[in-house]
């Protein structure tokens, strides 16, 4: 197996195909929808920002609680890619706010489209085409919700959270099976 394939495999198995982080962020999307039902729209938006800002550290804590072995060699620098990828979200926030100037209910659909596009490079990094399916489903669902259900503020929070959790579970099963088969 060539070193590039080894690097991707180490990365995928170390982070379990992003499953711990997906389960965390999917839950945060759903909780943000729930927060919307009991507080103001502005508070829900602030909650979403602060909660998702700490997604990676929480996901890492979940991964460590799962006792996942760190499998990456010191020369594997694939995780550096995610430092740069993670910046795409905060740098795109002005775009979401521009969309919300017309309709505040576009907040979650706009973020759904943004995060869906953000997931597309994960196909290459994890060597998991399922991230492409997830990304496309998110872009399509965010667009449909924003266009046809723009009077419902929290709908995209629930659907996006559910999609991310579903794919987190799928990735967890896939990578655990891969690890078991390689043992």
C-alpha cells in the first residue's frame, strides 16, 4: 500500500471517519432547534455559534472517551488540512448574514448549505464517498427548506442535525468494521 493511502487510512481510523465529531455537531444542531422553541431567535443563533465553535474539542473528548487509538504516524499531516477547512465556516458567516438580511428564517438553511459544501473535501481526506452524499443532501435540503419552508426558522436545524447524526453512525459502523477486519 503506498504512503498516501496509508496516510488516509490512518487519518480515517484515528478520527473514526469523523463519527465522534459528527455525532457531537449533529446533536448541537438539534439542540439549537430546541433552544429556538424556548427562547428568542437571536438567543438561538448565539447558542448555535458558541456551541458549534467548541464542536471540535467536544468531539475530541468524545473520541478519547471511546478510547480510540491514535493511529497516525508523525509524518502524516492530513490533520493540518482540517485547520484550514475549519476556517471556511467562520469566514463564510458574512454570507449567511447577508442571506438573513432578507429573511431571518434563512439562518439555518444557509448554514446547512455552507456546511454541506464544507463536507465535500472530506471525501478526499477520509477517502469516504459518503461525505459527498452527506454534503449534497445538505446542500439540497438547505436549499429546499430555504425556498419552500422559509417561514419555519428551526426546520433546517432539525433536519441537518438528523442527517449529520445519521452519517456519523454510518461512518462509525464503517470504520469500526474496517479496524476489526485489519486486526
